């Protein structure tokens, strides 16, 4: 099926969009392990001092929940979490999840703001984000996270530290027919319109 990529920087995602993104059974356990590793490293570097973790583009909170689980798994609770999102619907869902799951109000702060413009009260030891998009960086991950780099300590850790998109050739008559049925604007004779 051909579909327009999600662009949450320009359009707020719906509850259905979030539900679809949260279906992956592999992604969140991997994030939890990576967050636990980052926490262990920063606890070692800071010699047990309190840490600041920011979840940028927190959505409905799966990465916040996994951050809390990672804290529990390494038995280190002295972490302040800022769960930041620009989508008011996501903020409402985060607030409800915080109540339902009894997130510690003294540790988890839900922030309704654009990460590119937000002024954090403290520098982050760890930044967690899943602004990866369905392919490459259609969620403008590099642009958003580059702007958010100012929120981090110089030795801060970003989770994920990198990502790679892969292309594989596919042969599908159904997809070919769907793609060739795209209507081209008047005067356009090549594929410049993106169909």
C-alpha cells in the first residue's frame, strides 16, 4: 500500500497514528535495554549524582514507561525525567498515563513544548527519542535533535546513538499499478511530483 509519510513536525498525530507506531513488539524492549546501559554509564560518570533524562517527542509515553523500567532495572531512581511533546493530544494522553500508571510526580515532568524552542531547567545527561520516521528522517529527526543538542551536557548520551535505513528492491504488480495510477498535475511529464 502506498501512503503519505507521517510528518509530526508539521501535523499533530492522531491517537490511531500513535497506536500504529506503538505496535512494534521489538522496538520498546530494545529501547529499555539501551536506556539502562546509558543510565549505568552516566551513573558511573557522575559517581551516583542525580541525572536528567529527556524524552523528546514523548507521544503517549511508551519511552517514559521504558525509562522508568530501566531505572528500576539498574536500581537507580535518582533521575528527573522530562517528557516533552508539542502535540496537545499527546500531552493529554501522557497526563492520563502518568495518573493511571502512578508515575512519580516528583520525577516525571510532562512538558508541552517544541523541543527546538524549549528552555530546559537543567541540562540532560541522556536524551531519548524515536523521531525516526517510517523511512529515513521523514519526521525531521536530524533537524529536531540537532536543535535539541543544546539541551544536553557535553558528555550526554543520545538513545538511539545512530540509525540506518535500508532499501530493498521489490517487485509487485499491485504496487506498480497503484503507483502508476497517481494523477500528475497538468504540465508535469516526469516523476517530479513524487508519485
